[in-house]
């Protein structure tokens, strides 16, 4: 955590978060400063939309067979807008460095690079929508034990086992999800 901000960190939703959109959510914080925070959920796949389907719908031809990875629901804000989390071996004119070897690009150019098959980015995850917080909101939610934070790793960001990502992130902290309750306490 640099300068008191959480960019490049993972948020792990605590049980009893009270918002079904974030139950067992795992979110990569892509931007965070004193005015706002923005992140993309990593474990909410759309069951009926793959990356090749989306590229086809957008009229982006592919020169190779693209893996049928599921597109993610990145969050409840701007669900019609696409965001690509990708390795930082690809840097477009509008890419945002997230940290932990990851960047975020929300322009068509990264989709065209993925379809071109040049090997850059070497790994990518496409999401529709994002999660957002106003000034101080995320910090307050963390203080209220709504979220735990942990270091991001490539498998949690780019891996395909969406059903186990939340549990694996908790495991990184040594937390057994079976021992978590829906009510937060204070020591």
C-alpha cells in the first residue's frame, strides 16, 4: 500500500457485506487516491459471454484462435463499458499502471492487440463495468470491516477458477472462510 492508498491491492469481501453485488467478491483496486477509488471484480464471470464472442460483436477480426475465456462482471458501475486488465508487457496510449505487473486499458486498441496475436499482452482479463467509491468511502468501509486487503498475484487476477478465488485470497492471509462470521467485532 503506497501513500495510504490501495492501488494494486485486492479487496476481499467479508461475509455479511449486505450487498448481493459484492457477496464473496474479489476486487483488484486499479486506481485509488484522496478523491476516489476504482476496481474490477475478478471472480464474477458472465455465463454466456466469451472474449471471442465479444470481439466478434465489436467487429474485431482475430488472426488466431482466442481462448474462450468468460468476460467478467467488473462491477455495478457502467456495465456497458469494457475494461481490460492485462500484463504490463502491453502499454497503450491510455493504459493505466495498476501495479503488481498489471495495467488497465479501456480502449479498443488493447482488444485489437489481443486479437492480433502478437503476444502482447501476454495475459488479459476482460470485464464489463467496475466498482467505484467516492472520497474516503473505501477507507471507511475497510475500517468497518467490510473488506480485507491482500497482495495481488497473477493467478488471482488472470486465473480461470473463479469459484475458488475468494477462498484462495483469504488463504493468502491465513484466514479460514469457515471461521468468518457475518458480524464484525472490535478488539
